[in-house]
C-alpha cells in the first residue's frame, strides 16, 4: 500500500463505515435506468440500460489484436498517427484499419460552427476548465469505484504520472483552438482512447483482482460507465461555472455542451445515451453519477498520489500539500472529499472559500483589483503552476494500447 498513510486508510474506513451505517451499498448503488432516449442527441432509441452495453465495434477488433500478440507492432504504427487530417497509418491489421476509418468520422449532427465557438470558449475559460476537468474531475473519478479500480488495476495504474500525462492529452485536445480542425488532434486521441478502453475490457477480467473489483460486471467500461465519467467532466464543470457565477452566454453554453457531445460520440458512446441538452444531462447525471459515488481503497490511494504530485509542483514554500488538499476539497465538496479521504485543512479551506468569489469576480471584470484579498494570488499562482505542470506533462506522451494489466 505505497503512498497511503495510516491516517488516510482510517479516514477511508470511516467514510465506508458511514455509508454502510446509512444502509447505502457502497459500490453498487445503481438505480433503475429510466432516462428516456427522447432526451438524447439521437432523439430516439431502444432504451436499453447502458449498463449492459459496451462497444460492439471496437471490442472484438481490439481483442483480436491482443490475442494475436500484435500490440507492440500496432502501437508503433499508431504513434505515427497524430493529426485529424492524416490518413489512418498503413501496416495495421485490415479490420483494425476499417474500424479506425469508420470511428474517425464525425457524427452527422456535428456542427462545425458550434465546435469553433466551443474552442473559443475553452480558450477564454481555460483557467477554470483546466482546474475543473483536471483537479475537480480527477477527484471525482477516484470516488467512482469502477473507474478508480479499473484505472488502479490496469497497466497505467502503476505509473500515475504517466497516466495523468496521457489522460491530459485528450483533455487538452478537446480544449484546443484547433480541436476538430484538420490540424488538431482530438479525433486521433479519441479514437486511440476508444481502442484503449476496448483493450481494458479484454484485459481487466483476466486480472487476479477482477473477482474482487468487478462490481457485478462481466466486462468493464460499459456505456453507462462512460457516461458517468462524462458527467464528472462536462456536467460537473458546467454546474461549477454557473455556481461560481462565471459569465457563460447561452451560445457558449450550447457550444461547450456540443464539443463534449461530439467527443463522447468519438469515444464510442451511442447517440441514444448522449444528452441533447444540459437539463437532460443534469437528469442523467443524477441517475447515473450521484448514486455510484463511494469510497474504495484504490480511489483513496490514487487520490493521495494525484494530490501529492500536484503539491510537488505548486509551491516550494511548505504550504503546498495542505493548500492543494483544501483546493481539492473546495472543488468537489465535502461528500466526495470524504470519500476520497482528502484531509480537512480548515485554515486553507476557510481561506479559499473567502478569496475564491472575489478572485472570480475580478477575473470576470466585476471587481477592481484593490478589493481582491492578497492571499487570493497565492491560490491563483498554485493553480497556474498546476496547469503548467499538466501542460508540460502531456508533451511527448502518446496514447497506446496496453498489453497487460498492472504488473505485480
Ligand atoms: C484510458 C479518457 C471513461 C478506464 C484512458 C485514456 C484516456 C481516457 C484519455 C488514455 C490514457 C491512458 O492510456 O492511460 C476517458 C474519458 C472517459 C473515460 C474522456 C469518459 C468520458 C472511462 C471509464 C473507465 C475508464 C468509464 C472505467 C470504468 C480507463 C482505463 C484506462 C483508460 C482503465 C487505461 C488503461 C491503462 O492503464 O493502460 N481513458 N476515459 N475510462 N481509461 Fe478512460
């Protein structure tokens, strides 16, 4: 149990205990699927519970690559594929190539003008979005048992720094100005990620840990799981921006939703599960994300590693880890912070609660500089350092298919 202090373990135990005492099943508290496909971008659908749907196009093709022992050769070819407008590399197995040709096509409902508007919005709001999708989304993901456990027990779980780098590749690709333009790379990163998920579906059930962590699933990363993670990124970020009173115009809000709709389609989500509006997203999030949040040993450990990495980057002054812990708690709230066993740093939490609203108001042009408390800039600087770290980490990393689970 590297990097996990006894204190955190006890806190995690406490959180789990509290859940069980309340009669809530910690890792499998899913409600009945009633979300109507009429609220989706498809506008209709069979209404099958997405818990029982995976990726019928990618899964068999990628499983065959693993079975034939071709992962290294395929990865070498995939590494040369870096731009949206680049043809799919030659030298790949024919059925994989066919899959990629099909998977790289944007859905017919993709709207270029909205994607451009989203890119401009992402640029203007990069400070908040990087914080929300990076730290906030990261802390939420570790409180999603299936995700935390599958990440922990997969190949990349053993090297979280590398994994953060690879995950941020897609995040930054989505947020980039040229995201869906010919010279951007979001299509490439999304198709690669879709194939990585297919590989995990094949590999993870072979892990010795699987019987303990499978949470009633035969195969991991269902369509429902994908949408859960989607809400921890897109829906959560929009909720927070509204809560913080950031000025988001209706057109910007629609554009931001659109870039995430297209991106999750590119990750293999079926259109009948992709919410058409923010209201539909909120309703689905309440049904699929809220009930599954729970504490796991793996989630607590991953949280500790992630916040430790973040603290290393933010400040040499000795206040780093408590500040980072408080920032994480502020972003996700007490319930999720407790599930993740994030220590309660009262001084810094109180400080952040005090200085965040004026800092946002200043950034939004609503408050003159003299009224921003000086301590706000310590927090602002910590966030900047963090974003910089994320940005540099992503450089040079490539998303590749895993050929094994977490070693050891
Ligand atoms: C890999 C993003 C949903 C589990 C990745 C990667 C990205 C990514 C960019 C590639 C990075 C890497 O190779 O480490 C996303 C996004 C999702 C999503 C944007 C939804 C919107 C999920 C869900 C699960 C999951 C729902 C599990 C329940 C994994 C695992 C790996 C991975 C286990 C990597 C494996 C390894 O260690 O090689 N994901 N993911 N992901 N994802 Fe996801």
